């Protein structure tokens, strides 16, 4: 029988997608209010790999990643996903928007070996956690680089994302040893 070990903490990452710079800033501010200082913020990447969100979010979408400085228990991912869903609903009410969904927030976490994203949608490659939330390993780290699976979203296959996630991994490695 294997020995049950304490779960190592993980690096919380929030992906914010919107066509509005102020929505990206708003989500960053909310993250700071909730979890404290931001460790790393990505550039606002152009999100061009799919038009899946265009009907509800409009054109010219940007995606920005915000990394929280304090490590978290990965078991808290379902609660975090529920919270970010509430934030999306709250943001819709801040002003009149031409779109039904001006902001999309996707939390996940980074460890030395993987990037995990939370989802409300079930699929063959997703594992049910609880409270209606699933998780998937979106990327894995092997041979000194991030690698994707056949189910990995197209934008998460990008080299500029991988460069950013490499800096996240380095931050995680440095802070998980403390």
C-alpha cells in the first residue's frame, strides 16, 4: 500500500479573455483583492486560434494570464472556478456591453510537471473534481519544454504561451522550496 503524502501547493494562474483592456485590468484587480499580490502578468496575447467565442464575446479578443504570488492548495480549484464564474457574472453588470459575455475567466494551476485548467464541461479527458467542476492536464513538462496533448486548446500550443509558462514554472520551483 502506498503512503499518502501531503499535497504540494501549486501556482494559481487565471486566464482572462476579453476584447476590452479594462476587463483585463478589472480581473487583475479582483485577483489581487482575493489572493494578494500578483507574481507575474503576461502580455495581452491576441486570441486568434478560434472564432468559438466571437458570438458571445465579440471579435479581436485578447488573453492575459495573471499568476498569484502565494501558492495554493490544488484542491481549492473548484471553489476558485466558482468564484471566477461569479466574477464574470458581476462584470456583465458593470456597464452596458454589446456582447453577452465581455469577460471569460479560466483558473488553473502550474506545478513543476503540468498546467491544469478547471472547466465546467465534462469530456473524455477531464476528471470530475466536485461541485460541478472538472480538471484537465492541458500541458505537461518534459525534456525541458512544455508539451501538449491532442486535446490541448490550440492557443495553449503556442510557443509564446510556453515561454510564459516556463517563467511560471521557474517561479513555482523557486517558491515551492521555501
